[in-house]
């Protein structure tokens, strides 16, 4: 699928970071963003690969300035966006911001229709590294044309800026967005509920041919640690998004997260699957009742295999090595990537017991 795909090196692996929306909605301000950036460093998330601190809807003043430029809401961001960007950069992080392709943002604030080049220049002046462009208030408009304009505007701004396309998968963006943006939403907004996570996951099963370095399917931001999700549900959510080569945008309160949530978000061998440089999105091998088996080819010749149990009972699962594309008598070394422990060598088939509501992720290497 290489034709018409970006290859500018800005997102060689799926972007990782934090976005304000899932936890805070429009209730954001300067202190929250700075404290979150500092927590990203102190928690070890930056060292685990999280880089982008992204402010979602709700940052704009209700009107543009007299020149037609965006203004930050002076009550929420009194020092302005350049100062905030500088602080985030000082921490070794990157700064992301939000706008909307239509006449207003989803929160009814000024958006970018007709201002694309002006806004891209403004973002570049502020030191922005990542722009999410939403799709509210776009009646009668075509996403291909508008996002193409955004791609041109960002190029003209002469600053390397990742473009996150957010039209919720309505116009099958995986078929056309790869030449315009670095990631594109494939679904409606995620909710911190198990049913939402499972439904979105099922929508990704056929999209693997369209993703790769610098152009990623985006099943939406992480809900790990939000709502009433249990640790098991959060762990399964995180594991499956990593199998999908999804952007890993944390959406929880990093300042107050539990140690268990932090360990999920920074699990080194799960993150390494997501960030594998081959950039090949996982695909579903089979679904059998409550059990899914997914596979992802990795750059070092290994395969990552996820056994996803969406049910409420533990189950034993058998996977033949032929299912993994290997000859029937092959010996395979099996490693549990959550436990960071080798399980041993298995022949002909892999047998594992999954717990309820879980995703066991194995590293499989031909011996």
C-alpha cells in the first residue's frame, strides 16, 4: 500500500503522548497542561516513549484577534501558547494542539475553515509539533479536499508538524488519508467502557493493509485508567491497541494515576510491540466465541500473538504453528510480554490459559 503514502519521517512509529480530552474535556488550563507534562517526565512515561502533550478542544478565545489570528483563552492560558510550548519543549517533550476543519469546533469555538494557512503559520510560530484537526460543523464539506488543504498549509508553514486527521472514519479515510496526514481516526469517539473498546477493536480487523510508517490507523485515544475500567480491562485495551500499531495517546490524569495504571502504560515489551519499526499492523487470525487470536509481524523476525478473551470466564486456547505461518513441526520459543518472562519452547502448537477479560501477548520466535 506504499503508493500515495507519506514518508516524511515525522511518525516512523505510531505517535505516543497524552491528550486532554478523554479525562478533562474542555476544562483545561495552563497549570493542568504544565503539571501533566511534568508528570509525564516524573512517572517515567517520557522515558517509555511518550512525547506529545496535546491540548484538545477548549483552548481558544471566543473570537479571533483583529488580524484574524487565533487567540488562546486569556483566562485559561494567561501566558499564551508560545510560553506553554517553550515549557513543554524544555521538558524534552513535544507540543500538540487542536483545531477543527469546519466553521466552529465541537465546543462552538472559532475553527479553521478558510483560515488553514493562517492557522498553520500561527501554530508554527508557537512551536507546535502536532495538530489534531476535528470534523464538527462541516455540513456540505468534503474531507478529502479540506484535509488536503491542511496538508498544504502545514507544509507551507515550514515546521515539521504531525497531522492527525479526525473525521471519525466516516469517509473511509484509510483509503485516501495516507498521503495527507500521519494518522486518521477509524471510529467514533471512544468511551471509558468495555463495550466501547471491544466494538472499536472489531472495526479495526480489516484495516491492517492501510497502515505503516508515517501513516497510521487511529482507533482513538486510550481510556486506560479512566471511568470504571478495571485494571484487567485497561490492560487488555492497551495490549490490543499495541497490536494495532495504534497511536498511544494516554487520556487519564497523569498527576494522580495509580501505580498499576502507570505500569500498564509503560509496560516495556507491550510498548515495544506498538513501536516496532517494521510498522506492520496486527491482523485477526480468527475469532472463536469470546476468544480472538491476533498476530503481528515484528522487525526482528518474531511474531507477536495476542489472545484476547472478551468473556467472563478463563479459557484454554490452542494455536497451531501452521496458523502462524510456520511449518507444522517447527519449535517456537514463547515469551509472555506482560510478564517479561520466557515461557519455554513449544512444538506444533501453543497452549495457553487466558483469564477472563484479558489480552495475553506472546512473543513467538522460530527456534
